[in-house]
């Protein structure tokens, strides 16, 4: 039985947090902290029921994309963890929101050149360059292109999450990732 559960939307979030914990010298398993990929934000209610006050009653934390903040907020409220929750209220409960999503946070923290080096190391730089030439993406910023590129191929986010965290300067870790790990 874990002493704490960090609820995240998917496997890429899980792998990123586990990689960051490792880089910070933390052994989450030994600490009794489980990072739980829920298979999407809409599943939060069932996971809060399992791990929250009406279930295992472990310390809870979480990480979500801005677009899923409402799902997380409603889930926390339905689990009896507050009402009319603001983002600040959610953070006091250990739940943090990425500006757009995890990839956006990591791209901004790393910068385009560093993200491209990660893509190149995976043998996908040519695929990214081809993607950049697609008419609907030509006029977009490199950051927007990179963010979308990670979502164009099934498994690319999962494949890249830990590698992007490995490339991070530990002084530039995105706030939501740093904060959720500090909470547990």
C-alpha cells in the first residue's frame, strides 16, 4: 500500500515524473509514492475514490493539462476535498496544472534546440523536418510545431517524456513538475 499517490493523466506524465524524481535522487518506490497513470483526466473520480478519503486514504497529489483542469476540479469536489476550488485551492491540495500540457512545459524549459537534439537522438529529426514543411504547420512557431509533433505518432509522447526530462537543466524544471514532487 503506498503512503502517497500522484494521479496523472497518462503514461508520458508518469514517466516524466519518475525520471525527474530519479534525477533528484529520490526513490519513489522506497518512499511509498506511486505515480498513477489514470488513462485520461476523466477517470479522476474513480482514482480519487480508490486512493482518497473514501478509499485507501493516502496523501494525494496530481498533475494535469490546462484543458483538463475542470475534470480535476470537479473530481476533487465530488470526492469531498473542497468546493468552488480555484487553481490555488487545487495546489494547496497538491494538484498542479501544466500551462498547456506537459510537453509544452518541457519544450519551454528546454528550448527548441535542446528538444530537437532529443528528437535527433531518437532518429526522428528528419520526420520532424518533414512535419514542419506541412502547409498547416509552416507558419507556426517552432514550439507549436514541436508540441504537435509529439502528438502525431502513437507512443511518441511516451517514448520522449523521460528523455526530455533527462535533458533538462535541473535549475529550469517546470513549476508543476517540481511542485507535485515536492508535495509528496
